[in-house]
C-alpha cells in the first residue's frame, strides 16, 4: 500500500468522479490506515450556574469600529493568497456535471421555509469586544418551543415565530459569567467561535464558545485558552444553565481555534485546532469527552481526551465531533477531511471517520477512511463590484456533522469545475455508513457523495446539512456572484431521490447590497427539532443595506 500522504493528494480518474456526481452506485473502496494519538485530560477550571432571568441584557450600541476575528489556516498570509489565486484555475477540482444555472430562478422542489425571521446583526452590543466584528460564525439550537442563536459574541433566544424573549440578547461574558482577564485588557475577555446544539432526546440546549487571552495578537494578557460550555438545567433556555470551562493548553504556550462540538447518549464531545501563540503554525487537534448526564445535572465532570491525532503519517485538523440524531453509534464518532497538513491546493480525496471507545474513562480511537470524490481548496467568492473578495476558507468540514439512521452526513468547501471555463467555490456533501465490531470501527462506506455548485462565477460555500427522521436532508449555504449580493439559500433531497443529487435550491434571504466584509462564515448552522415535529432549522448571514452582516433564521420540512 502507498503511504497515506499519497492517497490524500492523488486525483481520482474523471470517469469515477462523474459517476459519483450522478449518484451511480460504487464500491466502498476505503483503505485502512492506522491512527495514533496522545491521551490528555482537560482540566476543569470553572463550574458554576447562571440564571438567565437575572443576567443583564445587552443594550443596543451602534457599531463604532469593526475588528476581524483571528483567521488561522496553518500557512502564511502570502502563501494562502497564492493558493486562493491558483484555485480559480485548478484543473484537479472536481467536475460538476449538474451545476445549477448561475443566473437562475428555477422552480425549486425543495420545500419552502415555513417560518423565517431576522436574527442578530453586527453591532457593538452583539460583538462587544471589537465594537463590531467579522465574521459572525453561526450557531443555532432549535426545538419546537425555543430557538437559541449564538454569533460572535452573543446569545439570543426566540420563540418559533421570531419574537425575541425578554432579557435577550446577552453578550458572551454575561452568558457564561466569564471573569475579566484584568487590566491587561480593558475590553474584557475575548470570546469567539460559538456552537450550539439542541438535544431532542434529553430536551437540553448546549452552547459553547472559546476564550483566548495572550495569543493570536489579541492582547498582552497571560496566555489562556479555555472552552466554555453551557447546558440548560431544564427544557427552558430562559432559566438556569450549568456552565463549565475547560483548559485547552496543558501547560503549553498554545491556544485553541475553531470550536467543534457533538454529543450522543453517553457523552458531550468538544475539540479544537491548536496553534502556537502567534497563530503562525498549526500544531495539532485535540478532542475530549465528558459525561453528558453529569453536565446536565450540574455535577463535577472530567474531560478525557486525545491530542496530536494522526492518520497514517498525516496530522489531522478540525476533527469534528458528530451529533447523534436519536440512536447513538456504539462509540463516539468524529469526522475529518484532509486539509492543513495535506495541501489540497490540487486535490485530496477521502473522509476520515474516527470512533472513540471508552470515551469517559480512557479514550481510544479506531479509524476508517471513506473513499470520496476529489475536493480542493475553493477560490474566494465574487460579489458585485469585486472579484474574489470574499473568503471561503479551506477544505475542512465546517458545520457540525450529524449521525442519523446509522449514517453520518457532512459537508465541506471545495473548488468545483462547473463547465463554464473556470473553478468556482462549491460545497461537497456526503453520507457515510460506518460499520462496527463492538466499539471498533471496521469500515466506512460512502453511501453517496455530490457537489453543489453553480455555472458562471456564482459561489456556494459553508454548507450545513441536516437530515430528518426519514433520511431526507436540508442543507443551508451561502451564495453570491458578480451579480448576486451575499445571500442565503438552501437545498434538499428526499431519501427517494437519486444518490448524489440535490433538488433545486431555494432562497431564504436575499442580500441587499455588496458587503464590505472580506470574511464570510467561518461556518453556518442547522438544527433539528426532533422526530415529533421533524422540522429543520437554518441560520446564516446575508448582506443588509449597510453592507455589513445580518443573520436570518428559517425552518422547513419535507
């Protein structure tokens, strides 16, 4: 067998790529690499409760300035610029024989949104640290009673009609009750990268953010890298939340970026990409598991974990925990695409599926790599008046993957050859079937795999898929072009549709003008109410009349 580094760079034959795009059946050509990792324990730094009825509401302050959140991709800005420029003409990008017309409005058969409303928008009260910020990073945890939205760096609660609940929004320092770092930073703690989950099995809401001090050029405080995790005590997010903070550093002078969370019936999982304090070098990924029942009860918990995760000789990044929708797998599930240490400027292939056994005591990993179509670094997106001006990130799996009916759903950004003479930003999505022997992963079969892209110069980026109880799927994504302002769309597929195919996309919210934000993302979000109502929620951002970012929430179902 060739070394793993060969497999994560090799291009698939064009005939095979087209076969996957059209949803034709194909063999599970997975290879069986080895996985190595080092055990670690995430030290519990804080544990307390916050009663949201008494936590002060953020008062509206218009935007006075705007700061950009740290942007970390593991290479220098100059090299990243060259890779993005080359991505526009990458001959190894996957070919999409079914690209949607870039100037369309077809008659979508994807169901229309049953409800949609404005979420939070950029302001000094929503992104209090910078007095306004980009990008927002999107999180949503949705039940049939309440929708919890988080952005950098605030949390809000709405009812299903879009009415914001009394006392919301709250900034992240108030929400988690984060102590001030001291006189080293008069702006207070730096929180970022929110994620949120509603667990319909237990009826609890989860919200997570990271805190970084003394790294990435944020401030001159002593180095600190914490993950803050909050879970409701009851089914009402307006009440009391149990709050935990875990140390991510282990005494090293490193800091975490890009929050990742998931859960199943046993554990709450979290992880992050670790960089040196300057943010110039990616070092390793670390993943943890803590007792879900213990955190819901407000008990002291231990976060057991693993770091420096390698598949073969390749150091992985963005090892995304999977959310189990209903029935859990025999072990905790994680997925990761080849990315920072694989250089997908030309093409990579394969999605790594990892299973964590003994998660709450002494975690161990097994791995299988599911064969996928090619994927490659996407070019940046065009918008009216500006070519390749909006960042589309890299080939990491950006939204939280979901395990449903025995399979894992995921999406990542890729370049896509749309047949129009160039490469545009697209979304590669797929469904993987893991196979177990006890708690060990023995196979990972790509059930279906496809790319969502458009003709012309139109972008599709930051896809967030969510399946329902029948195996149907809805995926929200961003879209823009030289004639389309940054907007929110979604596409879906019924479980009876041909493999690898999506139904025509539908508009959720049209952008009003071009944006002056160079960052868009770094991820969008979808949520599931549960099998009783079977509704899927979406949260993403669009460009409002002021050219900044604003967000929209919407729900739909097949």
